[in-house]
C-alpha cells in the first residue's frame, strides 16, 4: 500500500458539490495540486463505458468518490428507485475501475444514514447492519452500504487500498439550497433568509423539532478525508463527525438568529421527523489523531455568509 505523494494525480468525483469542492480545497491546502474533476455533463458516472474510457485516458493515482445523488427526506421518500439505482451504478462503475486500473488509493464517502434507525447512541462503526434502517432514506442508505462493502471486499480479496468514511450531516459552501431536495441546514438558511428579505411574519418547518442531529462544517469534513487518505489503511469504515448534537428546534433558532429573521417559527407536525437521534461515535477518528475545528455557531455564520454572497449562483 503506497503512500500519497504531492505529485499524485487525484480524481475527485463530484468536485463541484458541497463535499467534493471542500475536499479539493483541502487537498490544495495540503500541497496536492494535480487534481482533476469532471462535471456531470462531461462524464456521466452511471455510464459504465464512459467511466472506463475516462480511467483509460486519465489513469488517476488516487480517487475520492464524493459523487452521489443526494437529498433530504422529501426527495428520498419520493424517488427511492432513483436513489438506489443511480448511487449503486456510480459506485459499481468507479470502484471497479479503481481496481482494474490499479488506483493506489480510493476513498469512498458514505453517510451516517447507513446505520439502523434505532442504533445505539453515539453510533459506533460496528452498529452497521445490526437493525432496520430509517425508512425515509432506506434506498440511499442501502446504496451507500453496498459501496462501503464493495471497498472492503476489494481490500479483502485483492489487497486494494480502498477505504471508506461516513460523514455526519454536512453543511457549508456549495450546498444544495433547492427546497425540493435540500437537507435541513441549507433549507433553514434559505427559508429564513427569504422570509427576512420579503418581510414574512412566519416560517414553516417540517416535523416537531425534537430529533437530535449532529452537524459538521464541510471544510472540517474535507480535512478529515485528507487525513484519512494520508494515514489510514484499515478495512473498517471510519465515522467523521463532531461527537456533539443539537435538537432541530434549537438549530432552527440558531439559524433564525444568525440570519436575523424576527418572525415566528411554525412547526408542521404532520410532516415526518426522520430518525429520532443520530450521533456518530468518533472515538476511532480521535484515536487516529484528528478532531474537528469549526464549532456549530461559527459554521452557521460562515454558511450563511457564503449563501448571501452567492445567492444568485447557488443551487436553488
């Protein structure tokens, strides 16, 4: 298993999204300048022949698989077939090519939704496949479980240096602010911002506000990914998070205050809450030598500033 060197050609799949763009920034900060990426228009990762042709031409040394079809509860519930098919197709194509073209290191990014709905809290890595999944994102979770298992199987059978990490809920620059498919943090930022601008008296949010969630700023996540690329070769996936949690209701008031919206929050309790609690056990990551730097209050301010500065070009 070869170590990374600064001249390595690194392919970041999904380089323009929330996750991929943060990883590109972190790699550059760490001295890796030979980074390549392709937009979806340039390379459809669900197309096996196109992916093979890309690997044949580019021959990357290192691959970070951050490309995925993602979305919130609404999108996951209404499009489960697409979430399952597209994600599994992307993963199968890229992971197989990493093996066939002898990529020396692959980092596969999953999600903390891979864990059972009623997993022990905080959730350790070995909670995987110990109980039923949360039904509202089951298709996405099953796809991600398939991807991390593929990586471990290639390592087990062939010795490939394929590793996986499972980030908690992420937020930051280049997030998806389209309310039809966004996650909770960007949805709140956009709703409160638009309500403030329009002078609305209230903002409606889904659920009861009672679920507990953990949030990690995207640049912290990216730094953890680069750390794992440089320092980890294990067969088990690694949780990436803060080890801290907040209720959705408290998060809503934090975002509301950060944005400066002075109206009322109305909770639509007829809409789903999702998993009651989801906190990652980050003991393994801490023992490897990495901890997060950006606390939630600072991160929300940074995310909102980015949104205000890029509202015309953000994914809305």
